[in-house]
C-alpha cells in the first residue's frame, strides 16, 4: 500500500527498492539506475533515500536534475519536491541554452528560478564568448541576470588574441540584454591599455562601453577624466573619450606633454593610440623640440 501511495505522489524506478521505517519516518532506499520524476522535474542518480514523511530525497552519485530551467549535475543533492528547492555539493553544473554555471556547491529554487553559488564559481556565456569567475554569486534564471562578488573577474575570449580581462569587487551580469557592469576598483586590460575606474559598463552587442572616474594608461601615457566612453570594433579598441579630462603623454623624443579639455578623444590604430583630439577650452603644456642651428653655415659667414 505504501508503494502505491508513493507512486501516485512521486513516481520512481530503480534496480532495488528497500522500504525503511525508523524514528517515525517512512524512507524508501533506491539503488541502481534510479529515476524519480513528477510533472515538474526528472531526477536520475545511482542511489537515493526518499523521505516520504518530509517530502525530500537525498541523491547520491551521478545526480542529474532536469526541469524547465535546464539540467543540473552534481555528486550529491538534497531535493525538496513541494518547494522545488535543492542543496547540491560536489562538481555542480547547471547547463542552459548557451550558458553553463559551475561551482563547488549551489542552492537551487525552482519556484523562484533562483540559484546561489559558492566556491570556484564559473559562468560561461557561449553566445558572447564571455567567462566570469568568482567565489560567490547568485543568479535569476528567468530574468537571466545575476551577480558575482568577492573580487570576481571576467574574460572576453578573442580568437588568436589574448582575452580582454576585467577585475572588480562586484559584477552584475545581464545576459538578456548582453550587458555587464563592474563596480568598485575596476581594472580592465584591453589591448595596449589598462583602464582603472569606479564603474565599467559594456554592451557586448554594440561593443560600446562607459566608465566613471577613469584613469587610462598606455605605457607611460595617461588619460583621466570624470567620465568616459569607449568603442570596440571586433573586440579591439577603436576609440576612447573622457569628459573634463587631462592627458599626459610622452613624445618620441622623450619630452612630456600635458593637455586638458572638456572632451578628450583618442583614436586607436592596430590596438595602439594614434590621434588625440581635444575640444572645449583646451589648454596644456607642450614641450616642443628646439630647432638646431646650422653651425656650419654660421662658420661660413
């Protein structure tokens, strides 16, 4: 009779079934090719302890949970059917369309379409060739939006070139609009330049980005401002612009020049700065190379 009730509530199959009653609880031990499913999820694993009294199942080895949010794989999980939530540990991965989330452990809420990740978090966005890393994070699977914290970093993969690398204290990932945000102590390595700023926003579709309080360094040259924008082309830096900016750069002769203006634009060629355009009350200090007198001509006179 107990087996009939369980089949109605939570259909399952296995190579071996053992029914245990202890401490006032009814437990079904399943082993070998275990399959447990209801109208919302399908679970497979090597071994399971189904607690019929408390409506959860402990899943052991080669665990796979499939529902509307994708496929979760892990070594061990405790899953609650009524609340559709699970606690997973050991080689956890959540595979979705064009995205894979991995971590040491993970909390999953199927009702809220929400996951929290802990330890060695990695989010792979195959649509945008973006990989995000962190120690901790959370993600809304329906809104396709999440956060990484505790000094995370991002890699934007580029074919036959070094990836664009971005570090921050916190990242917001919005895959539905293909935009990510870096907050606090941001450092971005893009081709020949290093960007330091408070916030960093990048649209992976348009390849346009913005920064607050940027300091941009190329070799010994610097450009800083209150705000800034940049444009990429095929994942290579094309132009940079800062407002209320100051540029300090060295000439080929080794002298240093300083230019200030309401707007400073830098145009890049082959990943290196080639032109500087200053507009809006430009001013500065230019160290011009002095013309050498022709000593030979003076002597002939």
